[in-house]
């Protein structure tokens, strides 16, 4: 079965066409920096590689571009959309409605739309992807894989907020957790590499960032909560912030609630601190002496280190930390900032190993490091394809 995986992030689209259950990858690609004049478009097969810089204003245009590349008469990989048996969609927020991979119906789409208020940078993009895929790949099964599913094992003392009980029982206000597909994939790879069930912290760093404390393969705590907006400093999201700041901005500074929401989700994080949302630009500016960018990188790393300490306590030990996703896999500088002065936790980075780039699992700690420091490339697309195949063949 040919399964097309569509992973619509807040500012990117990853896609992959696979044959399951043989795990054969027919093509893969990505469109990032969506909304900018210089969006990166890539399309790769075993025989061709295409890279383009062009404006991709929104996710709909991006997904139409993906479909055109798949069907291109010269370099495309399918002759007809009927060759696609299923389209697997990554969906960030499933709320309390979805804890498993689900075939998409109109009712499912309504629920995804309803949950857009809790994931405003993601769920709307997923809906666009679903609607465009339904038009283009009309004969394929459309399937949703929810980021929140992996975190259903978080215990009540960790997922419950200290607010009136009825807000949980009646309104389902709780920690849900996100990036679950990625955290699940890399944690399973880490457990296989370590050859034991372990106490590990997975650090997913991209435009969106999150960390998960994982004990014996199960998520027990996570930096994001009711929505994918708190926790670490992100590309445009503030992460953790005193809720009093929100009321101060509304009451004393004259902002509307909608304006505050927009500021915290779309104008904050690394963008608010530096004027740039892409870490590659920030690191380049920092290297050229930009003080704002230098400070933002230090703040970002400091927040991550705070959570490592917190989760080491929650796990009552620490066997390994895992860096993954675009920044985690590719930014040696950010990994170095995070692992500096962490010897109390048994974390010692090997600077030479840290500079190595690879698509394989690799250790970047010193031989004396008590805690393993691993870089594990995530493969959310494979994880989604596997879950889609399993659902459709049960």
C-alpha cells in the first residue's frame, strides 16, 4: 500500500510517500519558512533531487505544490492520484476526543476545527491539509494521527492543574502534551540503543519545542500543556509566562484578549527577542555580534536546562537525554549551550563528536559522562505511516 504522509507544522510541511509494510520510501520532501518570500521547497527520490526557493504564502499553496511535484510528468513518482491508498495526517491536538489513530470523517474534522482554539498555529493548518488531500487524493483513505495520544500515560498528579475540579471533569482542562509522534519514535529508538527500559528526557527542538520525561517507555510529564504554547521558548511562542502578565496587558496596557493571544503565539519567542524566528538566522547574527541574538540563545538553553533538572527529579534519575527535530539534530551550538555546566547531572559533552552530522543515532557525550547524550533523527513520517497501516489492516 502506498501511503502519503502529510505533516503540516506551524511554518512547514513535511511529506513522504512510502510503501507499507516494506517501509520503502518512494520520495520525501519539505517546504519550510511558509509565509516568507524565500520558502525552501525540496523533493527527493532515489534518482532526483529538486531544491527551489520561492514564495509559499500559506499551507494550501504549499500542499498544492507538493501534489504537483508528485504528479510531475518528468520527475514525479505517481501517474495517477488513485495510486495512493491512504493519506496519513499528523494532527497536533486531539483533546479528550481522540487517543488513537482515527479514520477522518466530517465529524472528526469538526472536532479538529473545534480544537483549533487550543492549537491555533497547527490544527487550522492540518484542516487545510486534510481538505486539500481529500480533493486531490479522492480515492484514498484519510487518516489522522494525533500528537496527544502518546501522552495519555501522564499520571493525574502531572496532568491536573491546581484549579477548581469541575474545570477538569466538565471542561477537560488539563495537560495533554504534544509532539507525541516524535517523542514516541525517538524514545523507542533510544531504548533500543540503550538496550534497556530507561529514564530518559527527549528534547524536540524546532520552530515548536517541547520536552518529555519518559520512564520505561511511557510519557510521565511534558513541557506543553492544555495547548502547545507553554514550556520552552519557541520560534514565535513565548512558552512559560506568569498568567498575571496577560491580565496586566489587558487591564493596564489596553490590549484586547485577542491581541494578547496573537502576541504570545505569533510575535514572541525568538522572534520577539531578536526579530528573527529561524534559528539559523539567529545563530548567524549572534556570531556577528548581535547582542539580542546572543542573549536569546542563552535564554533558550537556560529554559531547557531548567526542565532537565525538573524532569531528572520526576524520574528519580537520568540515563540519557535525546536531542531531536530540526534544531536538536542540526544545531551543534544549541546542544553545546544546553549541556554546559551540567556535570551535576552527569552530562559531559564531547565537543568534537558534537560537530558531527549524521542521519544515524549518535552519542555526543564523553566516555566519562554518566548520562548519555544522544542525537536521534526523528522520523514522524515513518511513525505516522506505521500507525496508519496498522489501523487499516487490523
